């Protein structure tokens, strides 16, 4: 999997909210706030299909689009890619946050999450 450009990610976000077999007209409606031309959206959809993120199915005169990569799956991949590229490790990431002044509440939330991920075993 590769990181998506912001424009293609916006198309994927629209697809994740609409689900399988989304007609292009509905996608254009969901993406209207960007002011993209229909040809621009077609280009993004074609790129996403080439990359394996979207399946295209012809029905009559129109295409229906289905996301092949789930939102959670992409977020996990993208988060790890950013973490690796910018910080090298989760420890370095948390240390950078702490240096910038994480509040006590945020630290407690983080500790609770770590405890939960560790099977409820506190430190």
C-alpha cells in the first residue's frame, strides 16, 4: 500500500461514507465543496482503481465504485508511515508530544490506552 495524495484521499473518504456500488453522480455531490470538474473526479477514480484502492463496475451507461481498502486499514497504514518517517518509533513520538507540553489529562488518557492495549495490566 502507498500513501495517497490529499485529493485522492478525499475521494476515498467520500467512498467510505457512501459504501459499495456508489454511482459517480453521488460522489460528485459529496465532493462538490472542492469545486472539482467531473473529469477531475474521473481522473482521481481512475488512479485509485489503478492503485487497487477502488473497484469499478459498469452498470448500463454509468460506473459504480466500491472501496477495496477500508478506512481503518488505511488509517493504520498511514499512521505507521507518518510515525516511521517523522519519528522513527512510538517512543520518540510520545517524547516529542511531551516536550510540547502534554497535559496531565492527556497523559492519563494515553496511559489508560496503553493499559487497555496491554490487556489491562497497569504499570
